[in-house]
C-alpha cells in the first residue's frame, strides 16, 4: 500500500538530510508505529506519504514514494485526498469550518460524496468518537483534547484507505485515548485500513502496533516486529523498561501479558517499601498562591466552579481530569490572563501580595508563568535566536549562563539559532516556549500539557528542570494527561471533573486509586505500591543481585 524506495529528503539550508536512503513497505491493513526522539524526522516521514513533503514543505525528495500505486512526485496532496487521510500534530492548523458537525462533513463535500451518505457517516463518527454532545459547538470553544478528536473524525468520515496520524493521542485523556485507539484498531482489523502513526506516548499505543519503524536519528529507519525493535531501541515505554530490568522473554507489550510474567517479581518485592520518587516536601512550605471561589464561565456555561486552591513553595502539583473538565480554564484564571467571573487569586512575591489579573503582562509573567497547550501562540518573531534574546531582555538574564538558550539546550538540544519558530516540530516549539517562560524565573509556574510532543528523554529533562524549580522554592502546576510523567514528577495530584475539584492528595494515593490514572508499573505490580521502573530497579538492587544472562524473574 505504501512504498518508500531509496527515499532521501533534504531541506534547504539543513546540514544533513532529514531522511536518508529509506526503504520501507507497509502492507494493506497494517498498523505501523513510528518512533524516535523529537526532531529526528518522524513528521517528514509521515508528510512524504501524501505529498506534503516536498510539495508544501519545500526541500528536495530523492527516490520514490508510492501510495496505492500513485507516485507522490506526480500526484500532489489534492490528488491523494481520496486515499490518504492526515491528522497533524496541531488540530487547529487543519480546521477550515466553524462547528464540529461542519468540520466532519467538509472533507466529504470536497470529494462530492452524496448528502445522504454524508449524513450517515457524520452520525457514525460522532458516536464513534464520543462527539455527539458537541456537534453544534464552535471549534474554538473546545478543549485541546476535544479538538483532537474532531480532527481525527474529520478524516475518518472520508473513509480513506490510508490513515496518517501524527501524535493522535497527545492531547487526549487516558479514557478518550483508549476510545480513539480502539476505533483506529477496528478500522485496521475490520476494514483493512492502513495506518501509519507517530506517537511519543508509546505506553498507550505499542500493544496495537503490527510493526515499529524506529528513526535512530541518522536519517535512516530500522523496522521490524514491535518486540524485536523495542528490546534494543533507545526509546521505550515503561512496560518495556520493566521487562528489560527483569529480563523477561518474550517481551510483553500489554499490561495483561506483563502481569502474567510478573508474578515471581511481585513475590520477590512483597514487603518491600519503594523509595520515594521525590523527597517529601517540608510541611511548613509557604503558600505562594491562594485561590478562593474561582469561577470561570463561557457564554453562561460554567467551566470552573468555585474552586479553592493553595499552591505551596517547593511543591509540584499535577492537575488531571478528562478533556473539558476545566483544567486549562483554571490555569488561565490563576495566571491572570483568562476570564474570572468570581473569586479571588492572591500571589505573594517581592514582599507584597498581588492579583495577577491587575498587573501588566510583563509583571504578571514574573509572578506567574504559563505555558499554554498551543505553545506557538506565544511565538511571533522570525528566528529562534530572536525569541530567546527577547525573553532574556525582558527577564534581565544572561543567555550564556541561566537564560533561555541554556534552558532550551537542555530540553531540545541542537536547534539552530536561525530556524524560524514555525518550522520547528511541535515538541521543539513547546521546548522553546518553556525556555522563554522559565527565563523570567516566576515563583509560580503553570504548564498546560507540557509533555505533548516530547520524547522520553525530553520528559526526563523536563522532570529535572521542574524538580530544580521546586528545589528553589517555586510552586509548579502541571496540567496533563500523561500519567507516567505524573508518577515520576508530581508530589500532589488534583483531579477535576466538570469544573469541580473531586480529588486532592499525594500522588501515590490519588493515581493508584484510579484505574484510569494509574501508571503501567502500578498496574503490573498491583497491589504493591510501586509507581515507576526506577523504584523497582532500586528495590531489586538492594534486595538481590541482578539475574545473570539466561535467568529471569518470570
């Protein structure tokens, strides 16, 4: 169905090709997972399937890409639209209408599908993706996760034979992600749709993949059975890291298979108290932000309902909940830029107490920094260097030591100064905006889905940066659906539902109590209180020697 024949893609001005001599064949009805670190060329590989690379992105493509027998060199994207459906990293970039129902119908209108068929497919897709209650809602009023589901649905209504998905679950809560992946799997198994999917949250998708395509970073690709590639790849989900540590054979890719293999490991760890993921914060931490009765509504519809929240110095708080529960609205209200119908927010800083809503943007940013879900909204200059220099200028920081460039190099190293921000991958954009905001050294740092588009290495670096901020006395709030990141990073978890806070407590208590928010390690080793692979390996090292080659704990 999809064939890459000695494909090389070289962008103008780039020091090396994004793809180099790629040979790859993807059969009909195959779900192929593309993995690799941020910026290694995954989006380029996906874009070559429907001709976006190089027809719209520029650069030069050598070799040949064919889809269902059509050569992308002679068939631009519009001539492949009936065969290939594409969902990019940022849903808003692809929307062309105003409401959910109109967006689902748009692609079919362009393909001249009869109205009666269009109506039937729209209804099927609304039910398939849980969008029926949103059918008349304006797209700009939806949460990021809801927009992601609409973007996927707008492609599915055209019934493409090939589906190309770039980070399809990045903005979805765990339950919504499972629903979307279940729908995609049904398309593969029941209708023979070929799916090429790039995803950083491998723990969500690896069990569904027929094959993995790994981009190691040198422009080439390595592909094969999922277990074969992931056993030695530089990027792997927690379930694979745990299997490597325990030397399990064969390599399990689902929690069910891992639990079956883990019975001896659970017995060995029984009675062991895991080391804390983070040092326990002091109980006398100062309250840097106090919110009382915060209420936010849009057109009369409440998004946040009378929320009380205290944020303490040295604490990392994860804000969780399903899509549309009010997490982003609460963050914007705390930062001061968002609407607030009622309630008070008080931030302590520089020996005084302020309401961020009453301050100028520059002064508010020094008290409360916010990285939004769509980080590109904060990028407006012509190069990465200009953005970094502007941030350092506003923050009065030295770029060489503690400024924005230093932070960016820790999150996403190797981004050239002269790169236009709009040419960065979504993960690189997020890293750039995070560097810009952190350069102001605010005492309160609010991050809205900060791991979206980041690989495991970048997430680990983000964890270290967040921990360092907390160590300096800052309070960090992370709105996220990434349960693995929460397990490794957060001291406290606040769960929202329909605008209300429904749970608030230590991470180990809140996320383990929920089958939705529990990380993979907790599910595999339950009822033992382990959250991360690092806790397991630390316990094994202190309890017994690592098994020799040929031995395991399965």
